[in-house]
């Protein structure tokens, strides 16, 4: 079964829903990204791997396939790091998979697991709200995303903060515009 996390692709001034699906399969240990991503998206697997190492986590010794669907839509940017990492964590059972339902995510990962700011938090929050979703974003982008009005915003400084939030051990507050 695949773990799924929603994110958004930027297409001019519009945002398009993208499903990040991660599945662990038998075979040689590998981390494969598919779905028409640019160079920054392809490098996500290395940032995710390093962020996991920075948190003291190891990726499973399996073939990890991350699909960014729809496959024919070009994906550009580093904001896919966070949804890929969350989907991997859900697939590993670190985050309960149902905890991510109702959320879209965006953010670039630092090698130590911090979530670095990315451009487009406000349009992403507006689009997520239009899809009936909240937005998980970097802490630095939280005030910008909060301008979207009724959209729920979860702004996190790091992957470990999100894990703690979704496991109920340390709740994150709502950012102010």
C-alpha cells in the first residue's frame, strides 16, 4: 500500500494539486523519484536521505519509489522535499498515515532536518483552502500563509517538530498573519 501526501505545483499564478505517493517494494535498495521533476526535485531524494540521517533515522533497506502525480505535469522546485519526507515517514509508520489526511505540504529540507523557507506560501495556502485542505509549511512561511484566511496552517521549524505534532507529544501553534 502506498502512503500519500498532497502538495501543489505552481503553474503561472495557479496551483495544481499533486499527489506524492511513496511505496516500499522488494528489490535492490534504492530511492527512485518519478513524475517529471526538474533537477531540484531529483535532488530531493538526497536532501530527504540526509535529513533522515540528521534525525538519527535510517531509510528502510528496500526499493523506495516516490511518484509525483500527475506524471505529465512538470514539477519544479525544492518545495517537494517535505511532502516526500512525510510520505516516507507515513510509509515507515513514524507518522500515522491518517494524520496527514486533510493537509497539503510544502517545504525544502535542510540536511539536519530543519524545514527551510520556500516561495509561494500564500498562493499555496489559498489553493489548499480551495481544495478543502490545510497547509503544512516552513515556520518562516507561516505568517505569509496565514493571510489565506480560513485555511488551516501548520508552520513547523523541523521534521521532528512535525513528527511530535502528529504523534500528539508537542503541538504546534497557529501562525499569525
